[in-house]
C-alpha cells in the first residue's frame, strides 16, 4: 500500500495550527518530492496563488489550494523521474498580482533575464562534474579583443587554455556563442577543467565569443558568419597552436546561438568539422509564413525553410540536444532526420528539462566528450 503523501498527513492533524505547520516545514524540503508526486507550497495571506512553469503541453499557470483555517497553500504536480523544472509563484492580493521565486525553496537557477526556482524531481541529480574538483587543474582564461570590420564593432572574447597548455602542441578548437553566459550560467570553465582532468574530453582551446545585438547577429546574419570565418578564426589560428583542419574545429551555441552556429557552417561548408547545437531555435513553417515567434524569428524561419527545402552537409558530425519540456522540442526532433539525410553523423539527446542554462550545462559532458573525446575514449589525431 502506497504511503500517504506528506501534505495529506498534515491535513489530518488536529489541531492544524501554526506550530504544526512550522514543524512540517522544518521537516520537509520544498517542493516535497515523493516518487513522481511533487507538492508545491506557499505560506502567506493571499486571495489566490498559482505555480507558473513552462512545461509545453501542460497548463502553465496552476492554481494552488488553501488549507482551511491556515495560511498554507499547496498543489500536487506529477513529474516523471529525472525531471528538472524551473518555476515561479504568482500571488494575488486584491487587485495586486506579484510574481517571484518560491521563498520556501533554496534552489534557484540564474540566467541573463533573471532567476527562477527549481524543482528537482525524483531521480534528478546535479552532475558532479559541474562543481569545482580540487584535484582538477584549472585552465587559464585570457581576454581577446577582435576589431571586426564585418560587425563594425569590437568583439570581446574569452579564450580558455587547458591547464597543461603548451605552445609546442596543437589543439582542437571550440568556438562558443554566448560565451560569457556559458561561463556564468553553465559553469563551463569548471566543466572543461573537470572533463579534461577525467580524460572524458580532449585538451581543447575554447573561445567564448559574445554578441552585440544578439537577435540580429545570431539570426542567420551574413556579417556574423563572415566575422567568425574570416576574422575570428584566422586570428585564433595565428595566435594559438591549433589543428588547422575541419576535424579540429567546432561551432557551438544554444537557442539563437545554435542558429548562428548552423548558419555560419552553412555559409562556409567544410570549414568546421563539427557542430554542437543545444535547444536550437530552429523554427520553420510547412505552410504559409505564420510561425508565431515574432519579428525576431523572421530571418530564422526564412533560413530554416530554405535549408529544409534543400538540406546541405555543413559539417561531418553534429551533436544536438533539447529539453522535452520546451516548445522547441518539436522543431529539434524534426530536424534530426533532415540533418542525417544531408549526410551528417548526428547524435541527438533529450532530457526532461526546459529551455534553460542548467539544462544546457547538464548536457555538456555528453556533447563535448562526443565532439572531442578524451584519451579515456579516443586518441585524438
């Protein structure tokens, strides 16, 4: 017989007073995860309370119930094992609505647009390789400024050099779009240190590139592609000991950054041997031009429609990942066979997560160890 949920055991207590609720909250982490049942809680005076999340296909504004005679609100959501969900609470008092993070939950995920509370469902574990490992030697991150004629601006980049970097060796190159965000929100510097230390990933020079106007430069921009291929890459190969061949070059990005990676490789086919694309904003239309993404997606949709009509092999290998809870799961799934038909070797990975930096962080070992496998798996030539 299944054990009664904690919230139901609380409801049965007599008397159900503030002291009982205090003890209950001291004994449980919030949300309370019991198998696939996750109980979200809010404590405070309010007229209505909702849990707001972004799981595609589910009501994204879920009302909470108030325990009679108390200021405790709750709702039970069923989340499959391994799920990781970002959410906030919306509270209404009279005509005033307030939305923010869950004050009872210490787990918070940060992004360029703010922060959200995180529900870690049963079976989800933060990978140990995202935390600093005292045994892993740290790579060095140096600044690199590129004066770009194509972009008509200075491009501020960061270059990661592995801990054992030697100018007498040659290294594969990884160029990362939204580079500072990957460093800040996906702990990518630490991840690289750990994966290289554990021999999961080859020693690699990683360049963290950053956009100006992101929605313009990353949406199939001729200027951006020219910057990467004709300005950034030659500068890097001039200053660092790199494998100057396609098999030693990879472009990487998430969301619009994945579009930028794909479109750059499309404009310069054969220059990059690999692509690492996370939650790509691969929005397209089969009929008409109503894609629902807003004006920023117009150039993306035109590019994707053109590519789908005439797929091209733009690299030899491609790693693609996406969260099953994000709206982009459908276009990402549908693009995998298109990429394969174009002659590319594709590894595709899904996770029960959303469009978030921690989802992209959690897929880094899968992607990086497949693109540039370390001695544990493969001797890089």
